[in-house]
C-alpha cells in the first residue's frame, strides 16, 4: 500500500482537532428555567463542562422571567472563564425562575393546622379565614417547604388573628391579619318532613355553621339522630337540635294494646287502651277494657305493655 504524504496526514489531523474543538464548545440555550437564586453556566449552556456550576447572573424573583441580551451573556461568561461558545443565532435568552404559588388556601391550611395542634379546632370543625386588605398571593422558591408559619396570635373573643410567615425566596417575613370564623359541621334536613318521621341517613346532610350558633342551639351528633323520630314538622335546610327528636313512639294514645302481667312464673295478658303515647321503656297508662280500671306499665319493643310490680292479690283485683 503506498504511503500517504506526511503533509496530508498533518492536514487531516488539524481538521479533526478543529472539528473536535468546535463540537466541544458549549451551546447557548434560548430559554431556560432555574430554581435557585443564581443562574449558572450549566443553566445557560448545554455541554458546559467543568464550568457548569459557575454562577454568572442573579436569577429573577420566583415566578417571574427576564430577557438577557447576547452581549450580556458573552461578557458574563467571559468573566466566569468561558471564552468560546456557540450562540447558534440566539440574540437573547429568556430566563424564568420556577416558583410555588402561595395563596389564601395555602396560608389557611397552615393556620388551621396550628389551631388544631393547640386544640382550638376539634373534630368536625373548620376555620374560615377572612384576610384584611388584599388576598394573599405570593410566589415562593420551588423548594420542599415554600412557606412556613412563624407565629400566630388568635383572640377567641372577637375571632381576630395576626400571623407571620416566611416565604422561600423572600428576604423579609410577611405579616398577615384578619378574622377567623370557627365553623362546625352540623346535621341539617335535606327535605321537608312531617312529625313522626323516623330519621335515616338519607334525611340528613352535614353543613358548616358558626360554632357559636351551633353551641347555643344545641349541637347533636348525626349518629344520635339516626333512628330517632321527629317531634314536629320540619322544613328542608333546618339544623337539627336534640329537642327536635325523640325515641320512636311504639305506643300511640288511644291505641289498643296487649298488657302482660308478670309475677314470678305467672304471666297473664289482657287487652287495654293506651291513655298516652310512649317510646321504648317509657311509662304507659292503660285502661283495662274488661274491668275499666287503669293500670301502669312500660312500653315493650313489640308495642305491648308490661307490668311486673303487682302482687298476686292486686293482680287478682284487676
């Protein structure tokens, strides 16, 4: 095989070296998003190499963006030690800073958690916040803990509060104030219901009401209401109170009932007329339809009335 001229080999090597140099030069990006407070060479350029961690600009505020002209990029890169790079026709670079949005819901969640820890907010209770002035709206650094509650002062008497929060990326703490309405989930009727209705889960829905109103009216656990009987007609949307319900009536006034007289092993039964309505276990006065005498017993689950306190002599007289 004939040998290639030395000059040809040198020329080929020079071209390959130049090509390697060109391909290794960092490539300028046209649009970048950063998370930290500074922009590095690695943020600004692809294939930045060992200079990737070198800072060249301050980043814009969280949630904002800025435009950097090519000349400014070139000067900053040179000052950081990067002399050559490929701009690929890019005349300016858009630099945006990632952020976490902090709004009223974020702040409310922090304050609610603090009130719960203190024991001010109990089970089924909520805190509705009303802020003084404009609604809180901030942008924090995109970090694990973008906002932290530093202090909270709450006055139960008038519901006012003042809070201080630290927001990542902001140099100074932010003070907020307003009022807190403590709410509690209370049972309400979903439809108009007549007196005597036995309540089931389908009749009840939970709605938030002012805790002070619920306490003054008498708050009742919804589980207590299931199986109870309405004492009066109620309309849809009414908050249910303990006085609105009673145990289901199993004996009605003037209803014919069976009366059981029990004394030891002996049991007698007669028919009678109930003189009052009663729930399970409540006292019932019954008129004996044969003797026309009134006896007193207690209502049983099956609607009958049981008498156990009579002696045999008195029992014979009935």
